[in-house]
């Protein structure tokens, strides 16, 4: 019998609270802790996409055109980098929910897992929003005061770091890396076209070879040549479909 680890349960609960609070940073951090998101050097596209869906998808219905016009570039970047993973814990949770849903429907055709889970969800939110009193309240005030003190004391150091950063930029010692997604798409299209050209040449060569062998009476070898030409022609069609999808994606942005 499977079991969800304590850390996984806590992280899933943190993810639930982060989605409810629409806190993008906490959502990304929880996904990384769960193993659903690969920690990369640049997660700005993921953060912007998560923020968009938190701000829109949970409150209203948005169409595909609106989504692509808002975060189309970020979605393309995510599709290229493929930072998302499907951890085993998610598979276990989904299987458990599916089992409960199936048993519920077998007992009651009008069973709704969402309606049954709603009171428990509200209970979790009530526990989260429970205002601290007594010692907890004093501890929270003390923590906020310490945060303000640390921010004030570290301000001169931060200003100095900014000044050093600007000086490095001016001297050329520091180079900023800029990701141009338009150039990446153009390079990807060029690569697809080159591969498609190779498939076309190979398919045409094998087809001509098959015709020549058929005219000489070598039918078995000719059939093999025809088969190879068919394989390369299929690969050519797949490449053109990828190119068509990429063009369609660019038009939607």
C-alpha cells in the first residue's frame, strides 16, 4: 500500500495555500520542492505564466487567443526548455483521487468529489486565516520588527552592490545574457527546413533507384528501395507538420 510522505503532504498543502493566495513565488517554490519543476537558471517565463493563470484562470474563463497574446512568448520558452516534470507523488495522488471518484460514482451516480471536498478545503483555509493571539501575536510582531531592522541595516550594502554592478557594466567586465525568442524560432524553422530537405533528397533518390531496379528486373531490391522512400516521405510530412504548427504559433502571438 502506498503512502504519501510527510514532506510531500506539507508541500502539497503549501502549494494549495499559495494558489489560494495567488502567490507566484510560493507556487514556483512548492513545485520545485515537489519535483514537478526543474530548477533552472532562468525561471522568469515560468513565473510569468504561473502569475497569468493565477490572476485569470481561477476567476474567469479566458480564450486561447487571449492567452497566446499575453504569454505566448513565455509558453514557447517553456515548450523549448521543458522544465516541468511529473513526479511519482503526483501519480499516487491522482490515482487515489481517481479511485475515490470511481467508488463514489459506483455508490451514487450524482457523487461529486469537489462538493465533498469543499468543506475540508474551507476548514484548511480557516486554519490558515486564523489570527494569531497571545504569544504567537507577539512573536509575529517581533519577527516583523527584526525584518525591518535587517532591511535597514543592509540598505547601505545593497546600494554599494548596485554601484559596483553599474561600474562593471560600464567597464565591460559584466555581460548580460539576453534570450531572443524570435531568433530561436527562426533557427528552429531553419533546422526543420534543412532536415526536410535531406528527407526529400533521400526519398527522391530511393524512388529513382527503385524505378531503375524495377526496369532491370530486380523487383525485391526495388521494393526495399520503395519502402525506404516511403519512410523518408513520412518523415518529410511530419517535418512539414511541425513547421506548420510553428508558423501557426507565431501568428497567434
